[in-house]
């Protein structure tokens, strides 16, 4: 009787799941190993770091230290292989917004992981790329670009994350610019505006009430979303 030979995948081989992670990194721009562990590797940080290292060794991702945070970014080669039509972000471009960008990754994943109000998302990188192509084609531009768009049963909601509070004057001008683009049949159904603290959320809500925009702008503190 012939012995059955079982061929196993080599430890350094890129798996289908690994390639899915490359696509995920490309869509977001930059992610941390902790985020990859939570949303792509069943909560195992050791596994995430091991598989990310494999992707780095294959030239699909690169590991960078940006604004005090260690992040993984897709290389030009890794980005091109995904066929998503996006570009690899520059480290200099991420330097001033790394913490914000990483926070947005967590928000988008958290808000869509349970499949409740929101089931999927489009990232800012994808929105900007689509807007650029529209401008080249002579179509109207998107206007202010939110940090992402959340898709769900109630429609498409823009996401805004304010890690640093805006003045009430600036917030009012931003809301007035958004309002004509919100509502049934418009670009977005509404905006979910996430603030750093409950106190900031309360101040933002007062501005929203002044504009009578409660149906179009929902303000929540970050702790309420992340719990």
C-alpha cells in the first residue's frame, strides 16, 4: 500500500487570507499589527505579526514608524497586485495624520463588525480616488470628503471623526456645507459625527440644534461608539 503524501503550505508562503489582508491595508492606507490581529487574524497578535512579517518579506507590505506609531503600509508592488486602483501612501503624507488615520480604521471596523446599522464601508482613500477620476471625466466633484462612508439598511452615512475639537464657528460652516448633500436620494443619508469627549459632543449637538439638522447630523462621543 502506497504511503499518502500530504503537502503542506510553507510557512513563508502568502496565503489567500494574507492577500486579503494586503487588500485591506491598501484600502485603509495604514494599519497596526493590533488592528490586523483583531479583525483579520482571530485576535492573535502573535499570528498577525508573523503573517505581516511574511508579507513584508515578500515585498507586499512595508513596516514603518510614523508619528510614534508602528504601521504597515502596502508597497507599490503590493498595491498594484490588488488591482484596486489605489496608490501606496507616502510616509511623509501620513506623518501629520497617522493617529487620526489609525483611529478611523478602528471606527470603521467597529461600526460594521456587528452587521447592525452599518454593514460595510468605503474609505476616504477610495472616495478621493473616485472623486479625482470624476473630475478628470468632467463630472462634478464630491465636495468635502468625509473620513469614510458607512453603508447599511438606512442608507449611506458619512463618517467624521474629530480627535481635536473644532470651534463652533468652523463646525457651523462645515455643517452648512454638508446639509445640501444629505437626505433621501442625495449623496449621503446623514452624517455620523464622532467627537473626542461627551462635553465636545454636547457642544456640537447644540450647533446642530441651532441649524435644525438633528435628522441629518448625529453626534456621538467616541467612548459611546467604541464600547
